[in-house]
């Protein structure tokens, strides 16, 4: 289903769209551009949330790694033989 919307854009933006849109299909071009932009923004937001979470949990993760290091080292030595 499609819905008609009225959007006002600067003439320079319309000229860019017309240059890039094949066969004068502005609607399809704008639809693709908006979806692409939103996907990119969602990826950036996810990356930011993951980074904040990693920083927030860094101290805890380091302590866990230090606690388990001896066990992993021993396992590695046994398997090496």
C-alpha cells in the first residue's frame, strides 16, 4: 500500500534527486534513500549502545577474565601434552 505525502524540498535537493533517480522515478528513489538512511542510523545507534555497555561492564569482565585465567592456562597445558 502506498500513501501520498507532500514534502517541500529546496530546488537544489530536487535537482540532485532528478539527477540520481532513474527514469524520473522520484518516489522510488526517495523511498530507497530514506530506508537506507534509517538502517544506517540504527546501526550507528546499536554500535553506540554496545560500546557504552562494554565500557560499563569492562571492570567486571576484566575481573572475570583474571579469575578464570589460571583454569584456562592449566587446561591449555594439559591439552598441549
